[in-house]
C-alpha cells in the first residue's frame, strides 16, 4: 500500500498532486474532529481508502496542488499519522514493491522543513 504518492495532472503535466495515507486514530490525537482538519486545510479532500492491509482506521488526504501538499507535509500531526500507518504496514510483512520506492524522496519528506519542501 502506498503511504505517499506524488503525481501530475494528465492535462497539465506541470501541475502536481499528492496523496498521503494516514492513520485516522493517530490523526485524531491532534485533530479531535476531522472538520478541524478541513477548516485548516480547505483545499484537501479526505478519501476513505479500501486497502485492507492498512487496518481499519486509515484515510487518504488528497492535495490537488503543490502548495496544499507542502502545507500537509509541514504539519507534524499529519507526518505522525503517516508514520504510524507506515510502521503498521512495515510490521505486517515484506512485499514485492521495494524496487518502486524512492528512499531519497522519503528521507526528504520525513526530514522536511519549509526550505526543503520548496525544492520539490
């Protein structure tokens, strides 16, 4: 299961989008009501994900543009919720997908600050 996905719009290849799958349980420790999250980030879409491997409490946060994605990636609560989901996935089993992962991008995102995110 993907934890972080970065892509571009097919009709506008210079316009990026991103998806971050997170643990709803961990996120609710910081945002007691998910409407508070929508108030802080009005441009995101919350999507229920149908992946069973992530457990019962995961949601996807979809950013249609790079600026919204940068905001999400600078939020420590969202990074913690993503890390929780990722750890849960890693503890389950190995997969055939490591060759598709980008460790350099993961290091950048996990250790990101505003200056580094502006380089994306």
